């Protein structure tokens, strides 16, 4: 009488190495998504929402015209303050207050320690080169004399491009009393590899608007609002998100041993990808804000 062969022992799970691979794969997919498709979709969604908000404020006469709102509160980071149009590039973007990496995910930002566009002095707007809608990707193509239009709560300001410059190039003299200028700032370099700054200077050719008192003096901004800076305020969210992603990866490895690979991956893949996108989104806040 022959004895039936003993069933093969189940294969051991991937263990810690499997959890690490799950985390790494989720983060890589998340980074690729955030810097391309998901980031561009987020930018488009945020722009649509900001445009509706700004249009309503302009209609009601409550759009900010300085560092404070109509009722005396400081303009919050990320609040819409202007509509930027560059016809030769086909660009139309809502500009938000502030220039941190998080703010610039939604579109161009206004450097808070400079006047608003349309007012005397040099207004500075910063925007990303490649990621999150890449609004300023084509700034280097702007020819002298190109028209730039900015609508704020004080009306429309019109500028003409003077030129494009890079660090080390001669700078323009400071604008005289009662003169306005606009400087657009982005990164320069290969795709998603910023190496330097790029500046576009434009002189104001429309009437200069009055500027309210400015509690925030030039230079009184955080390091996270300067060009090519990351935002360290994202670290707590990165830490919490990484814990959630690691836990999901460990549970995936455990479930694979109990359910088998097919059922586990069907259930776990959407969760791991979603967490990877969320954590990678917070990690991109730590990267250069002009990326």
C-alpha cells in the first residue's frame, strides 16, 4: 500500500523585506504621480476653486489690496489675491498669497514682503517650472515688450517685459518714486532638476495704484518662502503618513500569508497606492518650491 505524499508546506511570506518593498513601491508610484498626473490635476482643481473665490471677491469689492483683508485680518497663506495673464504664452493663473512649496502647488504665489502688482515698487511673483501645472515653464521664451496683465482688487495693472535674466546678470536699477515693476521668478534646469533661478522683469505701463501700510517689511519672510526652498512644516505630516504606510505594508504581508497573493493584492494595492500618493505629496513640500 502506497502512502500519499505529504502536502507541500506553504511558502513563507516575504516578511520585513516584503513590507519594505511595499513601502518603496508605493512611494515611487506616489512621487511619479504627484509630480506628473496627480499634481497637474490638483493644480487644475485648485485653480478653478481659487478663480471662483477671487471672482466673487472682486465683484463684492472685498479682494485684498495689501497685507491685510478688508476687515483688518492678515491675508492667509494660499488666499487668492490676483489674476495673472500673459497672452503671448496663453497663460492665465490665479495668484495666491505666499511662496511656500505648499502654496506653489496650487499655482503662482506672491512674495508677501513685496507690494501687490499694480502698486509702486517691485512686486514679485514666483511659480513652478515643471511640477503641479508647470505654470512658469515657458517664462524664458518671453520676448522684450511682451504684455503682462494682473488684475487685483484695485483693477488691472499692465506691464511690458524688459528682459530675462539669471543670477550674475546685471540687475535693473530700483524703480523710482511712483513707478511700478513686476518680477516673475521660477527655476531653470532640466525636467524636475532645478539648478538655478530665472527672472523676468517687466515695467508697469498702466497707472500706479496707492499702496496701503505694510506691516511686513522687506526680508521679513520665512526661509520656506524664499526661492528654491522647501517647507519643513511638512515633516509632522510626513511622519504620520509614513507610519500609516508602514502599517499598511505590514498588514499586506500578513494578509498574503493567510489569504494568498491574489486576494491580498486586489485588496491592498489601492490602499498602498493611495497612501503612497498622500505621503509623497507631503514629501514634495520638502523639495524646492520652484520645482
